[in-house]
C-alpha cells in the first residue's frame, strides 16, 4: 500500500495531551496507512504555544519546515528555525515551544510500536 497526498488536504487535530497550548498535529504516514516501522507527523505550534513537557520510551526525529522556536530536552534549550533538525532520544523529558511571531511547523518521525 502506498500513502500519497498533500498535507494541505489532511485535517489538523488539536494536540489534546495535557500541557499543550495552541498546537496541532497531522498524521501524514502511520501504521493504519501501511507503514511497518515509522510514523511521520506534521506539527503546527502557534506563536506562544507549545507541546507538552513529557517523556516516553521512543525517539523523535524532528525537522523544522518553518518558524522559530526551541526544543527543551531535560531543561536544556536548543534553538530551532527553518531547516534545523534535532534528535530527541528516548526517555528524556522534552517539549517544543514557539518563540517566534509566525507558526512553528515541523515534521516529527517516530517508530511504530
């Protein structure tokens, strides 16, 4: 099965996890689309918004498409802007915050469990 499309054709869902503010997610590729190993998500974080400060037992591989922000990993801040990338290792507390005046948009790839 091949999954093909444009992100502009998919709904953006509010990130419902406790501790999130003004963040949405799109599931571009996931297990239900036939992906056996990885899921690809697209996040949009509005100015002043953020994802939850949380942890889990799998990695995140992130690539920034647009905007400015920071990744906070175990209290340390890493600046993010268009074309930057970051690996968030498993079991480390992390969060993504928009520090700019426009939307922070990034891709996030995670393993399918």
